[in-house]
C-alpha cells in the first residue's frame, strides 16, 4: 500500500492487473488440462495398440477383457473429472489426489493385464505422477510416489507368485520403476515449490510496480505544472489537467496532437528535426486555448529511440511574468509612494511660479517661450506623479455586468469628441447582447488609454485612419474586446517590453499607461495582450473572465 501525505487524499490501492493475475494462475490452470488430455488419449491409444496387435497383442495379452474394461472406465473418468473439478465446493488438491489415485489404480491393472512391468506400461505413470507433484506439496508428492510404487510391487508380486510373470528380473525392474517414481515426484515437488515462490515474487513485484505507476500518475495528474506525453506517432498518451486547461478541452489522451493542440505541433516538429547533441533553439511561444496565457513548450525525449516518446512541459509565461510583475510592483509601490509625496509639492510650486511669470507684461517672446516649456514639463512631471500614486494605491475592483453593445457606443462618442477625432473613424462591430463582468471605471480607463494610443499612432500618417473596435466570444468561451489600428505598428524589440513600467516607445510618454491598463484589467480577472497586425498596425485584446464563473 502506497503511503501519501495526510493532507493529500491517498490513491486507491493498486490491484494486480487482470493480465498479471492470468499469468499467475496460468501454470496451475494449464497443467490439469494437459493431464486431462492425457487421460483421454492414453486409454484410446492403448485400446488402439491392443486392436492392431491381431493374434499377438502388444498390450493386454494376459487379461484382454480386464484391459479393455479398465481402459474404458479410465476414459470415462477422464471425461467426468473436469466437471467434478469445476464444482463449487470441490478442493483442487482433493481433485488432484483423486485423479492420481485413479490413474495409479488404472495403470496398475493395465500393467497386470499386459503381463507385468516388462510391458513398459509403468512408464505411463510418470506423466500423471510428475504433473500431480507439480500441484502438491512435497510430502503429498512423495506419498503418491510411495503408493504408486507399492501398487506396482503388489501386482508384480502377485503375477510372480501365480507364475504369470518372470521372477527376480521382473521384481528388480519393479524396483527401478519405484525409484524412478520417487525421483520424479521429488523433482516435481521441488520444481513446484520454486515455481510458486517465483510466482509469488513476480506478483509482488507487479503489485509494487502497479502501485508505483498509480502513484506516479496521481502525482502527475495533481501537479500544477502542465505536462503531457506524445508518442512517436504524435498521439497524446498522457495529459494532466493543467495541460488541458492551457491547451483546451480537446487535449485528452488518445487524440492526435494535430487535432488536440494544433498550436503545439509545429514546435514539436521543429524540435524533432534538430540534430542530437545540438543545443535546442528557443521554442515557439503561443497563446493558450482561452487566449489568457502565454505558453512556451519545453521538450525532453523519453528513451533513446528517435523519433520516440516525448515529455512536453508547458511553461505558463503569464504566471511567471505575473510573479515578476508583482515583485516589481511591490518594490515600486514602496518607493514611489514616498518619492511622489516629496516631489508633488515642489513641482506644483514650480509650475505655479512659471504660470505667474508668464503673466508678467514685460517678458520678451524668448522668455515667454521658456516659461511655457517650464509649465509644460511641470505638468508632465505632475502627471507622472499622479500615475505613480495611482499605481501604488491600486484600488480594488467593483465589477458589474456590462452589455458591450450598449455601453461602448456612448464611450466612443465621448472619446472621439475629446480627442477631436471623427466619430465615423471609430468602427464598432461585435456580437449583440454580449455581457462582461468588469469594473466600469477601470474598463473606461483601460479603453481610453488604448483608444488614445491608437489615435496618436494614426495622426499624420497616410495609412487608413480607422480605429476598429471588435468584441465577441473567444473559441475558449470567454468574451473579448479588441482595439486595432492600421498605424506603423510597434517594433518587435519594443513589443517585448511594452507593458513594463516607465518604458515608452513614444517621445513624451510616461511609460505607465499600458502598465496601469494591464494592472487594472487584472483587477477584474481580465488579461490585456498585444499582437501585431499583418500589413502593419497594432491590435490590443482584452479577454474578460467568464461572467458565470465570476458569480459562482
């Protein structure tokens, strides 16, 4: 029995598999059938030898009627023995003892009917004696050999006394047969003991392996890390729940990788093509089935066969990034709260002084331009301080149910009017009646940031000036909202750091807008991702939490 920690429900005790149990009983089940076959064939063969002997019978020459009668009774017993052995309350050992007793009596009478031990019929007794010895303990086997030898000796002595057989030579031959009986019985009992001990050891080892395999499967199934095993034919052999969560409900054991996880198959094919011993290249990253996680696969070959089974470990980069982000946020919050408080007052005084100085009538145009620069950058510093304080406080979300096709049009009207952007260039498409559960204040701030970035990317460009707002339900079932533009796009080197604090690819940016947007989305259980658009442009997708799961 496998022992597990008290806090984890222990797996059910493994039992011997049916195939193993069949192998364990195969020896004891097959041997009685072979002995039964012997009891059918031996009487038929002996009767055939008697019949083809003509006037000079090879067997049964001394007492032909006795020979034929005993052969017939032996055959009938052989036919009835399987039915008797299969009865519900019949002990297999008792059935074996009865069978060997009948075999010994029949062969003794057949030997006597054939003229004694010189007929060679006592050799046939070695078959049931040796077979029965394999089923009995050594004492019972030796007792059986002793009884068989005694019967043979009695019948040979009786024949010698009645002058129906030769004297001392036949008795000596009887002794040889008796010694052979003991040797076969002892060897069979010893071999049976070794076989039983080997079977018990094999069964124990199989039980240990079954327990170990079940424990291993239990551990794999309850790991938080996503694991799966793919065979040489790219079929899934093992998938734990964490991997199913990332790859989708179709990722189950028995399905092909192309059907269950098409986004993973190219990465595995690329890994298989790499030469042995060469350092693997960085694996291709892909989004999870519900588009809320970034997944990076890692591969390890199981065995030396190539191609062969592969262990795939799916690393949830979103979880790692979230952990790093929380660490950064904690350190940033402690530092920024104190710095922002100390900077706000001096910056406010400087901005106010610059504003008063700009109102002086005696300033030259050059000095007035300098005061405008002071005032503009003072406002920028004040904006950064406000963003940092907002980031350090990060109020908890108050999610509500919002119907996007009702809420979004009013928001886009206000956004277009504030940014002085044509409302006709704000294109809204989506599924009617789609509801999300999110904090409206947070959603407004996130979408305002995304919309303002899209408009700024489209200003002074010869590309299409349409900002596309599309919402619907993801293939994984979760609702989403996309904000896309046809601007110049974001270079790949910048895209990797797009959501890091104080990182900005735009001149004059604070580097906190997208970082705060992602944090506010996370407050409501949503995720914010960026994807490049074919042909140029950017696409930001918010994947909301399932409203039903939130309420549960």
